[in-house]
C-alpha cells in the first residue's frame, strides 16, 4: 500500500474506532469493471490467507468418528461432532444456525452424508466443511487467518470481505488488504479493479483506491 493510502487508512481507523460497545470489523469492498461475472470462468472462488489473521478468535467444529483424527483435533481444541448427530442437526434450526459460528471441517467419509443432510443450508452460505486429508495440522492452524472470496447472487461486479478488526494495527490491516487486492488482481487483472473501499461495521465507507 502506498504511503498516502496508508496515512488515509490510519486516520480513518483512528477517527472511527472505539465508538461502539463492541469490536467493529474492518470490511473491504472491491468494485470491478469490464468483467461479466455471469460467465462461469470469470467468477471468483478464491481462498486468501491473511498475513495478520482476522483479529478474532476462531472456533472450529469437526464432524468425525475417527479416533485417530479426534486425538489430533483435541490438540487444537476443536469441537467434535459424531456422524450420528448430523441428521439431528439438520432438523434443528437452532443447531443449524450454531454451525455458522464455526469454521467447519470433516472426516472425508462423512462428506457425502453432510452434503445430503446439511448441504442445502451450508452450501449457499459458503460454509461447507473442508475434508481432513493427510497431515492437516497446517490447515487447522491457519483456519483463523483464511477468508473466502466468492461471486454470489446475481453476480454483481463487486465483492465484500472482512480484513480484520478496529483493534489491529493499521500496518497489519494494510498488509491484509494488499494480500486480498493482489490475489484478486492475479485472477481478474489489475486494470479491471475499478475501486476499493474500506469501512468499519458502523461507519461510512472510505475510498482507498
């Protein structure tokens, strides 16, 4: 991020943070031009690992019946749900909504059952579990720092994501923003990024670029 943009971002965060009784998220909006997202090849479906994380504690839930996998999950403090509970969760609205509070992973052999029972709820929300394959230590360790950029709905030429919280240092927020913008630019071309805005949960947006 250029010096002028960094200074603008820093002044904006300082002017708007600490004004609510909760910790506000810092959100990024990127608008595009010259791209038809109705075409499958143009749609975004990217995972970006933020260099400085999202600034919040991440809770992970795993669907697993495998004792070896469960032993590893326990080391990471993961909440474990046995396969026999999947159907009951699908029939309970409260339990379904609880899933949205977690990053979800699953024993690979349970994925078909999850897709059948929970796919209709989790799929549109971009919350389908990741399969636990091979040495998954790195995946579990990095879940709190990854975000997912997906074209949704009517495939409007814009995308929104969280880049951190108001409590993070401006330089760390800037590095997260740069990582997202650069990743997207590799997919769509820098020339097709029309504008970049940042805002806190309850603030007006600031145009960065």
